[in-house]
C-alpha cells in the first residue's frame, strides 16, 4: 500500500484533538475572565475606589433599574453566543461537544449575572459586627434610624443602632465634596455595659446627591478604637432625611 494512503486518518485525528483543545482553552479562559472580573469589581468596591461611579447623582430606583438592565444585557450576550455554538456544532455533527459548550455557556451566563448583583448590589439591611478574639461576630440589631441634612458642600448624618440588651451604637458621619463625595469626618460612641468611642474608617461608601428626596448615604464602615478595629457596620442606602429604614 502506498505511503500516501495512510496520511488521512492521522490528519483527521490531529484536527479533532486540536478542535477539542481549542474548545477547552476557550472555556477555561471564559471562566477565568469572569473570576477576575468579579475579583476586580468586588475589590475596587471594597476599597471604595469606585466612588466616581457610585456617587453619580441618580436616584436609588434608577440605579436598581440600571443593574437589572446590565444583567439582562449580559445574559442576552452570552445566550447569543451559546446559540451560535449550538448551530455551528449541529452543522458539524458534533453533538457531544455542542452539548458541553451549551451547558457551559448557560452556567457562565448564570454565574455572570449572580456575580454582577453580588458585587454591585450590596446589602440593604443594617448590620453590626464586633471584633472578638480575631473574628467578626454578628450583633443583633433591634432597630435602626438615621437623621441628617445637607448644608452647602457638606452632608452630616447620625445613624443609631439599637442593639441587644439595651446597648446602643451611635455613628456620626460627615461627607464633603472635594469635588467628589468623601468621608471627611466620622466618630462613633457605643453605650452598653461599658462605654467606648473612636473614629470611623470608610470601606465602601455610597452617596447620592439627591435632587428631589435629598442626599442618600450608605455603605460599609469600620469603627476603630485606639487604632484597633472594634465594630464593622452596614448602612442601608437611604435618604438621610428619612428616619426609618424600612
């Protein structure tokens, strides 16, 4: 038999292996991109460097609608890609590879939407954690109120957490415009079995100027005492002119 007749099958096998390797590489790279995107968004939000975006003067309802729109666009984009892979593989007859790609695309679509909302959604409940023996321990919040007002280039607010066993945590915040909103001052006082006080450290502040319902303030803050962490709190994003958060 002529040597040239044996060249066909190895070429086909090599082509199949190359196609599978390319498919695997694309799937792995897609997954890594999503992981890195989440890490970037969550990390930037945690450090507060997304302040330019989060401080844009739109109402909370418009911001929520924008999140839904972006999530829907991400789903549609990945869904169209999945349909393209489906039709391409059906024409090639590679049903097994098609099912793998389609299933992975669906998973990536779901993960993308969940990651987006987790990274940008934030908590909408007041929360307090205390630093005990090297760990953060949640504290029951029985009630929460906030009061404040805007005076020129500054907004002052006082958030009060009613805790268990009659304890109270009072947090005073001052936001200045320089030209973007920054936490220019903050102090806290805890009253319970003992009394303690300290300064407020911004972790990820959310602030909206508010044209109709007044400025809204929220985010995550750490409360330090003598240079050491004592509490970690969550302020629901609400207008400071509305005393109750519900």
